[in-house]
C-alpha cells in the first residue's frame, strides 16, 4: 500500500463510549494487563485477551490470545480473522469499533484540527460531530442488522430456566457480577448469605 494506514479504535462499555485510540504500530494488545495498549479493567476480560496485528495491505487481523470468554467479530466468535473498516469486536461487556484512515501526518494532506491527537500511540482521538454521528450510525446499523450466520455454526447454549426456578444465591451472584467490580467481594458475600 502506498499511503500509510492508521487504525482508529473506539472502546465502548455496554453501548457507552469509554475512549478513542489511534495507532500506527504493527501490533496492538487488548486486555486486563495494565501494560496493554488498550487496557480494560474488568474481570470478564482476560489479562491478554486479544491482539490486533498488521497484515499485508495495511489493515489488521484479530488474534484471540486464548481468552476465557472469547473474542467476537461482528457477533461471530473468532480465533484469527481479518478486521475491516467499520467492524465491531465484542469481548466481555465491551465493544471495540475498528476504523481505518490514511495517515495524514505522513502525507501532509490535512492539518491537524485543534484538540485532535498529535499522533502519539497513546493519544486520544477527538472526533468531530459528523465523525461521531457517522460512527454511531454504523454501530446502530450493525446492532439492527447483525452479520449473517457462518456456514458452520456452534451449537446453541441450552435455554436458561425461568427466573422463578433459579435459586436465589445464583441470581444474587449474577446481579453482583453484572453490577461490576464496584460491589466487591463483600457485596457478593452479603447477597449470598441473606
């Protein structure tokens, strides 16, 4: 590819934007390890959950690093798969939107907007209102029209028993987990020993 490509990532937690990233490096790590390029402090995310590796043509591929809960590209579990523009990666409670753009720093084609990142690997990208609107529209479209199922499907999980049939301690643990690490182990213990 003649012009360098930059990958833009938008991290969201349960549909709420958390942080934007911009990278031009060959390998990007995502996980609970504080040394990860995209650090996610959540017990549902493995320390080394997945990696984005640059492949021929300047785009990246997703490589799951043996994560406990899996990595899903456009709602399909993957171990290794190419990541295209506007793809969505789900891991744990998080969503990572992937976008590509020409590296303006290398071409000098467009000056930096005030408030935008300077191009360092750890800087946050500031999106314009139109870019943010386009990003949200793509996410809505992907939510409303998920990718078609693959030709080889994994068996569907067994249906959950009705809510009334679930024992109370398990429901309490599930609720505590969904509320996140903020409740802490003490809250889980209190819920289970009522």
